[in-house]
């Protein structure tokens, strides 16, 4: 009897334990802190997964991004570093998508205004070897296999007779080249030959960084606008005047490495030049892609690329102020891996160096983005719900950024104020530099 009672009690205990286990299974595991966090929960629910950074991959996963970009006519595509292979591939993939599916045709980047005109001639069927174009006409950090591949794609796209509207490659940076000077004197040879020698003499001052003499050339053109337009066309005159303006900018930018005040004008110059390109595109509703560092294309920052707060507006802030919601900023963030930095003994001597990313500190945007279990995804930051989620994204947290030489540019701010959309990549490798 005792044995029977013992067996019965044992059976009841087992049944009770099983009931408890089944009840626990029905309710699910107790949520951990990560699951309870509303910011991370919103991110996991709203992350747009992207299949690949490879430009050759199918584009169906980009359809949600097309909807998010909407009616924007200027899209800034940022990069956390100037030397990440996957970022260059991602941006090339997005660029091909914007061109092929959304009728974007103007491509503008941080590159010499004049030299970019030579690149534009090449992708539109002009002569030359691509390797020489990349070496001579792109800034050192852009002399990579990734850029070479993108230019190959652009040239092939333009060569297709089915594409009646062609891509144009433009530079917005304040780096004057011999190309601008030649274009200006060629224009004067047509409209005012008597002043050609005088202008050439004024431009001899560029090496001495005498700012007032390039300004004299600009003033000369401006003063004769009516007669020069009559002897050419309003479009030809406008381009000649803008070439002269870039030379004026370049004199300031020549001193930017040593003079912080001069450096801070660079974003304003790039915004001025990008706006000119957009406004003079000759289309009823042009669409333009702007490639630059994240902290250049961001909607609203007060910074310089030495990581110092300045109170001055950056490129993206100026474009947003001018074009309002027609400008959209798409930023990027990467979690771990390595990237290419560049050391230089002179302005014309750069050496690529593979550099490891530092582990993101807890509480930074990078660390929180990395908590989402997806290797590659996008977030539309304009869709954050009111309450704790928007409060967190609107508050200041550190975003990890690095300059061309590997300098840490990480700075606190609101990612929601900076970008409309952000794309996160978990693993990265160095860009494939062509420099030796």
C-alpha cells in the first residue's frame, strides 16, 4: 500500500511538473532586456533587409528603398570611411538602381571640377584608357578598382542606344586644374581675344596663392556678360563664369590643410557647385546623385572633418535649406572589419594602408545598429514613432566616422537629424586601391 501511494504521489508530481513546463512553453521564454528595449524592437521590426552590396545582384530587394526615396530629386549617398570596399560596392549598386529605375542622370562627387569634365567625356564615348583616366583625373582615395568598375558600367550604359538620356559625371570640389584655365581662355579667344594674354598673366598667380587676381578674371567675365553672351550663348557664358568661380574657390582651398577657416569653406563651395550643376542641368526636373563622406551629405551637422564642432553648415545642410524635401540624405554605418587609409609625404604622394576599425563603444549608434541580427539592412529614420523610439533617435549619441588618413571623426549628434535613411553593414574589408 505504501509503495502504491508512493508511486501515485510520484506520478502526480511528474504530471504537475509537465503541466508547468507546458504552461511555460505556451507563454514563451521570458523576454530579455534586448527584447524589451523599444528602440531595438522597432529597429528589428522595421529594418529593410538588403540581399547584397554587389552591383550585379538582382535589384528586387531595393524596391522598399525606391519607395522610401520617393520624389526626391537629389540623393546624397554617404560613406563612413573613404576606404571601405563594401561601401563603394553598395553605393555603386544604389547608383545603378537610381539611374536604371528612377531616372537619375547627374552623378556628382568629391572630385576636381575640371578633371571631372574629362571623366564625363570618357563615359560618354570619349577617347583614352580607363586606367589613365582613373590615375590622372580622380583624387587618390578614389583611384580604386571599385571606381574603375563603376566608370566601366557608366560608359557601357551611355553606349547603349536605348538609353537616350545619358549619365553625366561631375565634380563639385574646389580643386582647380589646368582644364578650367584652358576652358576660360578658350572661351575668351572666342568672345574677347584681346583679353586672353591678360587673363593668362593673372592666372600665373595661382601658385603664389594670390586670391585677388583670379577674382579679377571672374569680375572681368561678369562685367562683360551681355556682350559675351551675344558672341556665344547664355549657356556657354554661364559655364565659363562658373569655371572662373571654381578657380577663385581653389585659391582658398589651397590653404585648407593649414588654415581651419579656409577648410570650413569647402562644404559651402561644394554646395555652391552642386547647386550650380543641378540648376544648369537643362532639364525640367533633373535628378542628381551626390557622393561624399557621410558628414558632408548629412542634413544637419555643425562640424569639420577634424571632428571639431564649428557652427558652420555642411554640404547636405545647405542643399536641404535650398531644395527642402527634394534633397534626401542616405548615410551609412559599419560595425567591424578594416578599411583603407592613406598616408602622404606630399599632396601628390599617397600610400594606401590597411587599417582595422575600432570596436564600437556601448551606447553609440554603431553599437545599437549592430544589435540587430541582420548583416545588411536599411532604416527609414523618418518613420520612427513618437515616444521613446523617436526620443532616442533625436537625442545625441556618438556616430563613428573616420577620415581619409584614418583620423577619428566620431562626434555626438542625432542620427535622425543627420539622415533620412541609413544603411548598416556588419562586416567590411579595405577598398581595392590601385595606388602602389
